[in-house]
């Protein structure tokens, strides 16, 4: 599947219109139901194939953020052979009580994987948690950059955002 074909498929599969409250607290007249994309094995495979070239060469671990980044990180891990870590919003209160499930992140170059970036708020929170655990993070990769300030907020905290698509690109794919 070409990058343009994938953009059209993502837009057709997931784009909704109406009134939607986003995690950032912002209201939007359009929404991407990312779980319609991430639950489709054909699209998820194509996403991983096209995202793989965005992964910095020195990446040692992929950190999928709960919940949307987990399936993309798993698919990207299968595509690249780089191990994945699954990052909870809050450490579980039982068992191992881990925040990051999988290999230890301490001293590792970690690439944060997210599905959609609006304000970057969850990335900033989870990134701090990972850095507190000793992860070395300077890049984030996402499927869709909504172009609503997230890139700039992430840059201010030392992250470079690499996106497979911007909202502008996805909207343009309709034609």
C-alpha cells in the first residue's frame, strides 16, 4: 500500500464529524476514531511499514503509550525488530507495580510511540515518568499530528515529533 493509499484508507475508515471533546480539553468538529484504524490488521501493518523509516537509528526500545500507542508500538516492534515497552498512565497498584511493562528502560534510548498528538499532554506526562526511570528520550513518533500546538510543546521539553501524517495531509488525501 502506498503512503497516499494509506492516507486515504485512514481518512475513510476513521474520520468523523460532529462535536467531540478531546483529551486535551479542546472541542473539535472532527475526530479520528483511531481504534477503527488500529483494530484493522491490514491498516496496522501498513502503518508500521510506513512508520519504520521514521525510527531513529539509535533507538533501543519503543515505548507505546496507553492505550492508543500500544498497538502501533507492537506493530512497529514486529516491523523493526526493536523491543517494545508498554507505558501505563499510572503504575498499577498490584503485582509488579510497574509503570512501564516490558524491558527495563534505564539507560536505554527510547522512542515514544503515540497514535494522535493534539497538545502533547500525555506524552509530556509519560515522557517525564520514563525519564524518571532513567530512559533517554529525545524523539516521539506518532501516526497523526493534529497540528494544534503539540509539536511546539514537545519541542520546548526537548522532544522532536516525527509524524507519519499531519491533519492537513489526511484532509488533502480525500481528493
